[in-house]
C-alpha cells in the first residue's frame, strides 16, 4: 500500500485531524513502542502499520 493510500485510509477511518494526531502521538507496542510516523520512518511497511492500527482500535474487518 502506498503512503498516500495509507493516509487516506487513516483519514477515512478516524477523520483527518484525529488521524494526524494519532499518527504523531499514539505509541503502539506492536510497532516496537513507536508511533505510526516513527514506524513508517523506520521502514515498517504501511501494511504492517495499518494492521497494527486496525487491531489497536478494533477496526471492523470489512474496513481493514
């Protein structure tokens, strides 16, 4: 998944402002204690990051 598509999914699921705040501030243990932005910067794939977000926030399977 491209970064643009990832950001669009985040915005669609959480709203643009909340998605940006979540990416910057929420630390995920499943991403090695990193935020979304830190994980992406470290080279974690957008697919892995999206899966971590979906699991943490219980996004329904049909929207994953």
